[in-house]
């Protein structure tokens, strides 16, 4: 029940759609987690953090994927 209360604390800005990262990084809240997506020269890095970030903590999980590791061609924007 507490998760539902947390979800109601913040308004839904956009939902049920695809997004394209135009800058170098972004944060996305998903229930009690925060996902940090970072573009770096050869690919992306995704980190999962607790929603309430505290200094000194490490991400709960993270993955790095190089663009060359993905099948298919990127579109005109380089993705």
C-alpha cells in the first residue's frame, strides 16, 4: 500500500509512450526506484537506484551496452 501512496505523490507527466534521449543523461522514477540512463561515446549505461538517493550509496544494479553489440542499424539520429 505504501508504494501506491508514493506513486500518487508525483504527477504523471507522460506515460505509455516511447522516448528518445536527446541529451547525455536522464532520470526516470519507477515506483520506489530511480533509473539513471547515461549516453557515453560508444553506447549507454543504465543504473538502478533507490528512489530516495543518499550520498555514498552505490546503484542496486547497472549495465553498460555498446551500440555495436545491438543488431540492426541506428536511425538518422545516431541511435
